[in-house]
C-alpha cells in the first residue's frame, strides 16, 4: 500500500529524510519510530502530498506521489500532530466541512456514525474549543475517517493526551487495524508501537532498521534465559558456557543468565546438565528486553 | 464549486462568531453611512442663495444648473461619498488578513491542505468569503444613504447631483473591484506572515490609494469625475486579474507548512 524508493527530502543544507525505502503491506500497522527532529513528520507530509520529495519516489495506494497527488489526497486519511480543529465551529460543523471537501456520500450518516463511535454525539453542538484534549483528538480521528480511507497516516496520535485518553485512542487505532486498514503510525511512544504495530521502522533521518518488534529484540540482544538456582557458582557457569549451543553465560547472585538462539530447544538440556551437576533449579524464565532498550541501542549506534 | 462554497461558508461561520471582526464589519458601514447623511441634515434648507462668492473655477466641478450654494453642498458631500469607496477596501481586510494566518495559528491549515482541494478553489472560497460581505455592506449602506438623501436633499437638483451615475459606477463597479484588490492583497500578506496582527497591519496598506484620493480631493488636487471612475475601474480590472494570478502563484503550500513555526 505504501512503497518508497530512495525517498529524500532536503531543506537547504539540512537532510531531513535520506533515501528512505520501505514497503508497507495492505492491512499492516507500520510503526515509524524516531526521536524529535528525525524527519518523521516530513516523511508523512511527503507521503500525503503536502510537500514534495527532493528525490526518490513513492507510491501510496497505487498512486504516484508528485503525479497523482489529488488521487492520493482523496484516498488517504491523515491525523496531524495537533488536532487542528476550527475552534469556533461545533464538533459537527467541523466534520461537515471535511465531509464536503472529501465529497463524502451521505455525509450526515457518516458524521453521526463516527461521532457516536467516538462518544462525541452528545457534544456535537458544542464549539470545538470547549472540548477536552482527548475529545479534540477523537474528533480529529473522526474527521480523518469520514471518507473511509484505506490508508491512514497518524502522526503522534497520543502525544498530548493523558493516560486514559491515550488508551482510548490506542484502542480505537487497534480497532481500525482490525478493519483491514493500512496504518502508518509515527510515534516515539515505544510502548504504543510495541502494542499496536506489526512492524517497526526505527528512523533518524535515515532508516536504521525495519522488523517486527519481537525480531528487533532478539536481533539486537539475542534471547536470554535466567536459571534461578538455590546456589550458583562460577564452575556451573563455566560448564554451561562449554555447551555448544550456549552463546554466553554469566553468573549474577544465584542466577545464571544464558544467551541462546533457541531456548525452546535447549532449555531442557541445560536443566538436565544443571541437575546432573547437583544444582537445585528453582525457576526458569526468559529475560525480556523492552522495545525501549532496542530503540535506545539503535539510536545510540546511529 | 461545492468546495468553494464549503470554504466560503466555513469562513463565514468562523468570522461571524468573532466579535471583533463582526463589530468592524457592522460598525464601519454604519459610521460611513451616517457621516454624509449628517452633513446633508445639517446643511439642509434653502441653499439657493448661499455661496455667492464661490469662484467660477469651483463651479466647473458641479453639474450645470446648480447655484453656488448648492454646488458647495454637493462638493462637501462628495468628500464623504468617497467613504463608500473606502468601505469595500477596508472591510474585507479584517476577514482576509486573518484567513490564512489564522489557520496557521490554530494549526487547521495542514488537515485542510491534505484534503483534495486545489489552491485555486481554496483561494476562491476565501476570496468570496471576504469580498461578498464587504460588497453587500457597501451596497446596503449606499442604498440607505440614497433613501436618506431623498428625504434630506433640499431639492431635486441637489439630489440628482449627489446620486450622479458617476457615483453609481463608483459604488457598483469600482466597489467590487476594490474589494477583490483588497482581499487578494490581504490573502497574499496572510499567507506569508506568521502573526494575525502583522497580517492585518500590513494588509491595511491596500487602503492607501483610496485614502490618497480622499485627501487629494479634500485638498483640491484631484476631483472624481466620470472619466476618472471609468479609468480607475479599467485599471482595477487589470490589477485584480494580476493579483488573482499572483495570489495563486505565491500560495505555496509547501513553504507555508514548512517555514511556519
């Protein structure tokens, strides 16, 4: 649904986006992670035809950026970093404006549908300025969906929201992905990306890595298993380190932290080895790295 | 056309809820209508015998058949009639100057530009939203002035002179052209600045030509004639076409989004 090939954008001497090549599949939630100023918004703006690329190419929903901009604008939805509502207009009037601009069939029905879905129906007559931040964001979500776009660009959808409102928005986004829409999610909320995204791209002016959250973790840090023993010592660690499938083993208090490629295959053998050496195995668990660790490591390396 | 109408009605829904703008749209026409009517009211009565000392050069400014006193009255009124030409320049500045920069400051411009609307449609909507109230307010004010003049004019000769076809051309032809000039100038300024107040102050510069005409006439340097109104309208037509073209060319979506912080 979204393909880019060496997509590049310069602002004078500043290289905001450097040769970005990605391929986002239909129905995928694609996380676009990066620190502030990494070029995430610039990328979204290029893909939604708000600004032109300096070089490279992109195809969104089958239409080429720079050649079929109107067709792209008609078929994608964008949630900008700030809701950008017309404060003096009511929630309903805000949606009416965009329903007309997108030439939505049966606008009144669509407006009612999304206002009800997002719990805004009772407050539809109130000026947008009087709504809470969370409600404004929900109204912006409704505005993005009026014309039923199959591709959605969400730029930091929960950045200014309190935890409860952020959770509601996240649940709504999860619902959108279940409807089969393709979602390009810019965020620096790693927990959000971990929960919502099928794949994640870590980006800092250039693409650092793209993969599933799970694989990113194992690629960077490998998989580690902790064996809690009643009493552990260095000879036990040395013995495990000598096993052919063990990549590394360290002793921490009464725990052995073992790095493995396939814990599901090798854990039983390790347990047998330890028991054979007279150790009491109390508990075995996988050491899970958070996506934050992955992200910070990648950004540090870049 | 539907998108142009959408933008236009959206602008009105916003603008007419802004008390400051609403006040200036209502108050300016009321004031500018009241001033010439007050002049007429206080100078009414038999003026036939007044102003015998008026020089013959001055009499040439008036239509034939008027007495010097009537000529003086018509001359005095014609100074204030120019306010009806200032109105279509002044009123839309309040609306148009805020038009783009207002959307920048509320951050509503980006979602708007992401919709399938062309620059020409967007600017046409914003143009009409600012120009139509200004033109209607001017015409309505002039209509009220015409009614007042019928009641207050001392005689049919003076009434005919102050409701001269020249003024009708000035109000009904040059007026809308002046409004378009003002709107496009204000839109160009609005799309290139980041502060609504700066946009309004800079846009006010468009009033200078009409103010120069106003003061030039008070000082006796120029006097509005039928030929001058026709010439002025022709020049405005060309300038408006040029400004419309420039407004679309200078409205660069990309620069507006990326240079503004």
